[in-house]
């Protein structure tokens, strides 16, 4: 039998760090479009059913329009889609799963959607499913704890057993480049796989971790179907679902299937001279491949440039802001006027006022500590003066 393992769609994600409203909307629409690409995988590979391991929605109160769009997309899959709530869309009373609009439209638009709000066996024609739904945002108890004293002998011997859970496996941490800090494994919703009987379970479909991660040969995080953050360190693989072939007592065959369309990049570079701008531009061109409004870029910049080089760097940033969905810059390169540039400003016979101002700024710059705030202001003033004289 074959099924699809997916999680963390987080439909309705606000993307608050993206300033442009149209670009935020584009990112939100891509998350919905990813469901259509999941549907295509389902049809192409003749999948028996789809498992969503939590966080289908980004919050417990998504907009009604988003709910309807999700129901329509799931209905088009035409195979059973079994969903547990995660920490973002937990199953407590009053959340989206209990809302009148969801309850009223689901039977007509997505009769194949089966919401699992209870810790009880789901006996499918091809497998036995053991769901571990989250009924609140944070729970100190292990979501899989109900399986620790489970009567495994009562299950059909010939059907594969699948655990569907949402939470953090012990010891799994990463790095958030938006928050600029390490992510520690949270104390809530923690899953301890070591206490589950490995021989009794054929596959554990996990959600919550946004990268593809093989915990054991039988336990996998599928990651998000559409990437939603900058890389969290090494071995990042995002923007996919998992196609799983499974037999009772056999090691599952797991194949990632690409569904992502938006690209998130990290670049770290030290600019030691104007020639490095060419290297930076080539690096960006290789990553973005000429695409428009499909890439987000985080740059860690250090070093210094001449006044002309810095002016070109500022223009490069302006162009990237127009072309990318988001440009995020950490740190910044300094401006260090070269001797020729200073002479071009301080020896302007035709513009004595500019020459006098440039001489005063140069003198102040020589008197200040290079790393001081005043030195940075003086360098910026020289850069603006240089830009003005070369533009007009």
C-alpha cells in the first residue's frame, strides 16, 4: 500500500516580516497552490490516502475564505485525507474544526476529509492508523503517551500500523535566521520515540519540524510542502511531501516528492573591494536564475567599499528589493573613500563649496576612531557628496 505523508501547510500564515502587502499575498497564495501540487502527486502515483500530521492551518481562527479554499483543494484529491490538529490549529472547542462554516461546508466540498480529534484506532482498508492529535497549543504530556500501554495484540496482524503525531522529538533543535538565535527543542508537545515498541509500529508520520528529517528508518518529519523560512543550518531540505510504500513488518520505502515553488536563500560574503560586488552579483544570479517574485534572500554582509562601489551596492540593493519577494540584510558593509575619490571631491576648483565641505569631512574622519559612530556619519556624508557630484 502507498500513502502520502505531509504536514505544516499552515494556510493563512501572515508573513509579517515581508513589508510589501502584494508580496505577502503572493506568499500566502503559494501555500494554497502547493495543495494543488500535492493533489498532482496523489494522482500521478496512485496514492491510497493522504496523512496530514498537524498544522494544516496557521492559526485556530483562519479566514472563512481560506477554509473554503482548503476544502475545495482537498476535495479534488479524491482519496481519503486524514488530518490531526497540531499546535497552530489545535483541536480545542471554539477552534476552526468546530466552527459552523467548516462543519457545514466540509460534507459537500471535501467528503474525503477525515478529521481525527480522538486518540483511538482508525481502521482503514489498507492500514491501521493511530492518531495523536493536539487538543491545545501546548501540552506537557507526550502526544503519543496513549500508545505506551496499548494492546498491540488486538490489531490486525496483516495491516501496517501507522502513528500520526505532531510535536518535537527529543534533542531536535535548529536555528531561526529571522530571530537570529538558536531554536531549542521546546518542553511542550515533546515526543519520546524510545518508549514506543519499534516492532509493533511500521511508520511514524511526524509534523512540526519544517525540514525533511529522518529520525529513524520508520519515523520521519516530512517538512513543509512550501518552504516558509530561511535555512536552519545544514542539511536543509524543504518544499516536499513524502511518498511512502509500506508493508507490515518491512522497512518503509520513503521517497520525497518536490512540491515547493518559492526559494529561500542565505548568502554570507565579505566585501574587501569593488571587484567583490561582481562576485556577489554572480552568486545572486546563480541562486535566483533570473526569477522575479519567487525568491527571498538573506545576506550577511561585512567589509568595506569605495564610495563608487558603495553607490553601486546601494543600487544593487534597490534592484533586489524590486525583484525579490524579500531582501533581508544582516550587518552592513562600510564606506571607505579611496584616495582618488577624496581628491576628486577636495580638489574641485569648479565647486569650491563642495571642495570645502569634503575637506572638512576628511579632516574630521582622520581625527575620529574608525569604528566610532561619528566616523560612520562622516563616511556616509562623503558617500552622499560623491553620489551627488557624480549624478548631477
